[in-house]
C-alpha cells in the first residue's frame, strides 16, 4: 500500500538538517566539504540528487539533467569529523551526441568556528573537451576544442539558527571570465530548512555581470555596418535573482 511506503519514508527521514545535504549546482553554490551521510538519499527535482555510499563517500547526479546526456559527480572526504572536513569532488557530463565532454574538479574545505558557525572554501575548475567534424574539399576535418570554462573560487559561512534551520552567506567569482567579460561575481544569501522527509531553500543571489565582451561585440558590429556608436554599455551591471529549491530526504 502506498500509505505504508510513505509512512516508512517519513519514519526513516532524518530529523535534523545535515551539513552533507547542503549544496547547489557546480556553476552555483557548490556547498561544503561534508558528504551525504551514509545510507541517506537526498532527492532534488532540479539540482543534483545524492546518496551516501559510505561515511565519507557519496554519489550525485541530476535526474532532470540526464535528459541532456549522462552525467554524474562523486565526492570523497579525505577528512570528515565534527570540527573539520576536506573533500574532493569530481564530475563528468557527456551530451547524447557525444560531441562534448564537460568535466569538473572541486576541492572543498570546511571548519567549525564554533557550535553555530562553519566556514567553507572551495576552488572549482570546470572544463570542456570535445570535437566537431566538418567536411572540406580535402575530406573530413576534426577540430579539437578542449579548455577551461571556469575557474571559480568561493568563500562562505553557514550560521546554525537551530537543528533544522541554517543561514548560508556565500561569495564567488569566475576568474576565467574576468579576462573575457570583465568584473563578475555573486553574493548569495540562503535560508536552508529541513525536517523529516522535506527540505527547502529560499534566498537571493546578487550577481554582477561583466559586459566588456558584449560591448566589444556591439562595437565590432557597428564598425562592420559603418554605424555611429550610440550605445555605451557599462563595464558591469548588478542583477538580483531569487533562489528557491525543494528536496526530499529519505
């Protein structure tokens, strides 16, 4: 009976919010250095879901993202106790056309600054390798396109209000993007709540978007058409974006 299964899930779900179930996306807030607790399943409808395989090793994958192609990530904690955690996370994604391979490597560090405060730091390297076959008069040519797409340092603090409610404050930037688009970064603030089979996040990302690359594109376009330049774009613009997320805890 469905109600018996639901009751079993409710009874098994953790009572308190666990540090290892707090994370976002690899291109957003990557989370802390704690892995999903052993035997626990964190099911995200839109982000990566995770399962704790051992006390210091988990497996994550996006259920919805599998539509775009096979993808998976795994995190192993070299050190993980109540005071400090150090982990290494690797990810891989391949499109169904198998023309591009996305990969990532993220070292995490977390330490307790007290019973209610935790400091997090990470440094994500996200890249892409792939090929594109084009046909020429001399025959097919394969173009290789490997490279780093993002170099993302991130710092954050997690404040424990009670066993079920945490406040996360994080800041991050893409160093690779500074040379192409100018200043960029994100300041995020999130409330994380979890109890029983449900958890949710609400918050805000204040993003700074670099527009130098777009400005150069516009200038080139105007020069090509021999137009007078009338559009002066700023180097960067702030953009507030709300954050909301729901997950299931088994």
